[in-house]
C-alpha cells in the first residue's frame, strides 16, 4: 500500500516496492505474451493489446508518470528518489512504457512542462501525460556529426505568422510508433547568431503536409518495433509561430536542461539490465555442467560473477551520487558527474551482459533469452545523448581546471619533496 500522507522517504520506498512487485508479477511474465502478439499482428508496427492492459493496471495502482513533479501530475520524487525505481524498470525493455516513463516521452514531457506555453501543454502535454499519444525528438542528422549540437543544419525560417522547416532527421526514437503524433524538432533559426544561440526547438505534428517518415532503422538487426527509430524528412513544412518552444535561440539551452534527468534514467535502466543479466548468469552456471562439474565451480566463472557484482555496485553508487548532486546543486553543477555516469553505466552493463552471453554459450546470442537484445540496445547508449568520447573530454577538461585551482598547494608539495623535507 502506497503511503500517501506519510513521510517523503516512506512514499518513495512504497513506490519502489510497488513498482518492483508489479514488474516481477506482471511485466516479466507478460514479456513472452508481448512478443507473441507482436509476431502475430498484421504489422510489427501494431501495439500489442497486452501493453495497454498492463498500462491500465499500472495507472489504476497509481504507478504512473513517476518521474514528474506533483504539479505536473507526477509522483513528486527527486532524481535520487526516482533513480532506484528507474533501475527496476530497466529489468525489462517494455517496463518503462507500462508506467508511462519511457524515453523519449519522458524528456519531451519534462521539456513541455518546463518551457511550453499553456496552449502547447494543453494540446500535447496533457495527452502525453495520459499515455494517449507518443512523441519523438528530432535532433540527430545524417549529414553532420550531431554529437556537437551546434552542427545541426535543419532550417527553421520565419515567414509571417509561420515557420517553414526543411530538415532530414534520423534516429528519432518513437517515430515509427503508430501512436506518435508530435515531434519536437531542433534546428537553426539564426545561422548568424553566436554558436549556442543559433538553435531553436519547435513542435511539428507528424500529420503536417511535408512531413514524411522515410524508414525505420534497425539496431544490430533489431527493429525495436512497435516503437522504432525513424528517419524523417521535413520538406517546406509550415507550422504556426506559436509552435516555437520558448524563444528563438534557446534550443541549445533547452536541450541541455532536457538531457540531464534523462541521462540519470538511462544509466539506472542500464544498471537494472545488468542486474537481470547477472541473475540469469548465476542461475545458468549453477545448472550447466562442463568437464565434469558445474560451471559455477569454474574459477573463471566465479571471477566473472564477482567482477560483475563489484562493477554494478560501483556504477549504481556513482549514478545515485550524480542524482543527489543534481537535486542539490542543479544540472550545471553536477555536469561532470552526469558525464561520468553516462560513460560508466553503459560500459558496465555491456561488460556484465558480455560475460552472461559467454556463460550462456550459443543460447546467449539467440533470441531465446533477453541478453543479446539488451546488449544491442545498451550499446547504442555509448552514442546516444553524446558519445563516450565527448563525455570523457568534458570530464578531463573539468579535472584540468580543478588542477589549476589546486596548483598552489600541489606546487608546495612538489617543492617540499624536491627539497627532501619529510611530509607528515
């Protein structure tokens, strides 16, 4: 029972317990049902009925929009409080949507809540909060290195009371979903402005003339239906000026605000996937016998288990620290920690998954178990929301600045050592 009037800490614990129970008792047992219904549907871009049934059940239990504050019809949790819940959702690829906590809708809802006008919120945020529609985020472009947001070349040109949009976007997650109704597109409104003030964000309904979903993309052969990742073209697309989110030139700043909490969500889901992989590996190696003894008795297997547990715990603690710093200090002050977890969590999950796949043998690379699909999905996170290399550069730059601030004390230490003075 969720404690509505109890302490904040107790409410967060109750929600975590409720989500954990729901995932174990409802979501995980229905994964095969979801896959079977998808296989039997006329098209893979059809929503399996079991998904909507689980969503209705979760909502009836108050397990809905858990990432949002109270005033936006959410659970009112901090990033630190929501993080463990997000980890549990990471056990299953379909769990986040069951609780209406799936990307990119989470980020788009946060963006609309923080920066959208009242009219934009009424038209698009409300149905997203209800789970009646889906959305996509159109930022990445095939012709430029989109890890640098200032490279974006999509054109958003004002003509009277309208903006005219010409762009080609890809890896727009959710763009293949038949329920996807709205895209948030990032493009240039003023190429002559300072680098970080050239971009703006604008709402583009997918049924607007000139919008075309060219294709859905696969990830290591997985189509991620019925949600998918779309390549979308925008040819002389006209939308009202009122569709602009915020003011012209605020796109880059809005994007940074949107990505902060989303990276916590991604990383905790990675940790949840790693936990499931480790649990499957532990179960598997106790059941399988090779060379006359259980795999669990093999020294190398035991090392894999031990390393996986240590790495998961380290990644979780670092991610929770990043979440705590975001809550206390804000996204900007926590940016180095956010960059760290964005590198650490996906890499840890991939290492654990790789060991689990190896322990499963041929079964590990098949579709009979969730390991291969989880590996393919998480491998994309070393690219999404900025590749590892960009985050590593950010971390190094911050550390070098920190060294500059400490240069005086460190210089004194070096001088003392050089002079042969014993330090206490």
